[in-house]
C-alpha cells in the first residue's frame, strides 16, 4: 500500500516537473535543490591551487559602534564583484544576516567573506572579516583578528576617535597586525577630516598622510582602500608541503550537517578525509569544505593562508573549541596558542512565561548557544518562577540581543530576572567560591563576626570615557555617583583651543555591578549623546555587599533577591518596594510588602485589602449592629492574612522585571 502511494506521488511530481524551465549547459537538472551553492561553485570553477600565500590578504574591519564597518564591507563586496552592484543604497548590511542585526543596525556576530580582485596580471584572494563594534562583543573581535594579518581601523570623520576605537586598536597592535587607518563619512556636513586626522595622530601615533579618507555610503575613495589592502597588508606565511595545521576561530550550527567550523589553514593542505583535534583528541571525517563568497561555495581543498568553512560531522558544538588546532589523522603537529576563554560579566535567570514550556525553552537556548559560544548555560529552579536556566553574558546588550533572538527565532516568551555580576566569597577556612545567583549569596549573619564567610569581593572594571570638555563636570559626578575611584583625565585633542570642541579621555575604576544597570543610559543623557564608553576587566576588590530579600506577607520571594552595596541598600529597597506595590494585585486581606537585609526591614508598603460593604443591608437600629458586622469582617481578614498565601502571578513578574 505504501509503495503504491509513493509511486502515485512520483507520477504527479514528474507530470509537473516536465513543464518547468531547465537550465542550459551540461549540468543535470536536480529537483528539490536546497541551495544554489553547488551550481555556483561549478560556474565559478574556483581552484584554490591558483592562490598561493603571495596573493592572499587576510584582513578585518575594526571600529567603534556605528562608524560604518558593514557599509564599507558592502562597498568592498561590490567593487570586487562578489555581490551584484545595484542602485546606491540597495545593498545594506549584506553580511549582517541576523534579524536583530538588521533591526538594530548593529553587528553582533563576526562574518567572513572571500573576495577575488584582479590587479595588474595578478588575481588576489581577499578574506574579509566584519567585526562587531560594541564592547560587549569584544571577544568576537579578538577571535577574528587571530585569523588576520591586517586590519582597517575605521573612524567616523564627524564623531572622531571614540572609546572602542582605542580598545580595538590596542588589541590589533598586540597581535602584531598591520593597521590601515581609514576616515569614513567625509560626505557628512559635520565631518572634520583634518581635525580627526590630528586626533588619530595624537592618540595612535598615525601619520595623517597614511590616513585614507572615504565615504562608504557613496563609494568615494573605497578603491584606494582596496589598493592599500593589497599593497600594505603582508601575505600569510605557510608551506603546502608541511603537515596539515588548521586553526579554528569560529563556528556555527546547522541542523542537518552539525557544526560548521571556520578555519584558517596555517600549513599543509586541507582536503576531504580524516582529521583530528589537538584539544579533544577526537577524530572527524571532513565531508564538505569551501569558502564564504559570501555564501558557502564548496571547493576541493583549502591551502596555506586561506580561510574557509569545514563540515566534519561534528555533532556537538561543545566539541568545536575556539582556538583548537586540527591536523591530519596520524600526523600530529604542535598546537597553536589558543584563546583566553570568554568570561561572563553578567548573569541572569531566564524562565518561560508558561512553566509548561520549560523543555521547549531549554532546547531553544541550547540551539541558540551553539551559534553564540560566549554564553554560559546552567539549569536553575525558582520557587516562584519554576524551572529555568541561569545564563552568563558578556554584557547587558549581549543579554538583550540573546533575549530578542530567542523571541524572533524560536518564538519563546520569557521572563529575565534582574542582571547580577559574579561575586567572590572568601570563607574563613581559606576557600573561595564564585556566586552569581543571589539565592546562593551568604546571609547577613554569615558575614558577621564568627560567620562562615570572611569577606565578599566584587568585580571591578577599568572604564574609559571620551567626552567633550563642556560635559566634564557632569561625567565626573556620574562616576562618583556610581562608586568610581582613581579618576584621571587628559586632553585627547592636541592643540584644540576651543573648549567647546576639545575632548577629554577620562579613566576610572568602577564596580561592574554599577555599569550593568542604567549607567550607559545616564552617560548618554548627561552628555547629550556625545560621550563614548568602554571598559575592560580589572579583577576584584573587597566591598560591603549585602543580600536583599523581598517579603510578601512575611514570606520571601527568591526570584526577586538582589545583591546591593550597603550604602545604597535603603534607596534600592524603597524603589523595588514601590515597583512591587504597583504590580501586585490586591487580595481579600492586606499584604505587607517588605525589603529586608538579614532580619532588618529597610523598606515597607502595605497593600490594602479588598473588602465588601457588609453594612450595606443594615438600615436604622443601633450603631452596635453595624459594629458587630465590621468586627466579624475584621476577624475574618485577620485569619485570612495568617493562613493566606500570596502567589505573585507570572504577569506581575513580567511587568516588574521588564521595566
């Protein structure tokens, strides 16, 4: 029966299949093609043997956020014929493939594209990596630069050198990359190319004559950038006769092929066959490999200096360790220096709005974390919110982007708890523990003399703020409001006589917990949007941190626990109590809403009870008749309050934690 059904279906398909237009050429018609990758490879006939190291240039684009990296990448792809050149403004963010990237106009995932460009009698292979610009995704930048020999340092001619520009410049310098300075957006009315070129000279020591002025939007000057990439960036070094050595610097996940690894070949030739990992010692079968052009284009091999994708039947993304070295099976090589693992800076609990959707949410988080290797995932349970996951992120923007991707790509409705940072607890027995969940934080009694915990250390960061001189006092107040110490500053614009246009570089040490909330919003608000901000990890310092719990009718709600500094405990407690007062629905008995540190109540509000008018049916008579009914009602309310339980609904949690 089943066989006859299949035969009938095939006959119907063949009947319609005959009337479809067929392509010209010797290639056979293949129905149900999943993509046009194979036909693209056949048409191009790319032979990787034609591209030795001498004609390869591996480079990345680095800059502060919103300085035009993706726009410049679009123009380079058009000039090299990698993508079709359309009307101006049509090709926008070609390498930004995620929905969240196109909606927000930012890059959150580094993307690779190989381009071919002819200059003179030579045909060059240019491997471009477009990197994110926000500080939360600095790990993406560090990984991408490991596969490059040069970088385009892009600076906005209207905004000048900003905090992340300095950060990525030093990262590229530490890796020994050749840096090509590029001044973008010279077509804007507010552009000041000469002033910004002097900023780059005083900040980076770059000769203004080496700076290339362009407009990535209009395409003006982009040809000079292409010429400088070939002339200034050195070619990679590698010998195809050496044993295979391939460096894994990024990975993604495909539901049909498993883990897709991005590798940079350092030596030897990578072909289909058996390879092994230096880190896990596991063996894999390479089934497909090729280059990103900008989509996947299969090739026969990858040679020294070339960058491409590899599918090797790797089932778990955890097996693809970033920084791992792969070699031909039976021909071990010395592994290359790997990367420092990504360190989570912010932790938050993620729970489903409907507790029955936990398994679906957990599977969605696992799949999404396969494409974002910097996320830490552990299971978590809350008495108020049920089962969920505790996630570690590189910053608050990273957390918000991950939440939006969960909603966009997996249709997940989630509740995210207030972000916390990892604290180090020093015990009296000499042990140390890292605590990121407020429910695991020591109680106030444990931190007292004789308690099991000796001290608590909080993470600190070295912050850099670039701000116009007229906003200096406002920035100084903001730093001190958030417990900043060690404030230093110096003039960034050498020779700027006008205080309105002069800019300062401020450096200070700030607790990480102070900048994961609303610090960035205040920074932009008080500087009218002109200040830029960057930070890097600076270790831990001892601090007076306290665990704050919230009580509803005398019962603690663990999902709302916070870790706060002792100096801000009262103001934070009152703020959250007021928020709870607005979102908790009224009950038939009054509900005291309290914030406590240990046994001490630091803030309280009482939610009055809903009550029926029990005297409405009484007309006339002595007042004691009404008093008797009121006393009976009061006694009933007292009993309900004693035995009543307040269940904070999921909608209230969503309203509370989404604000």
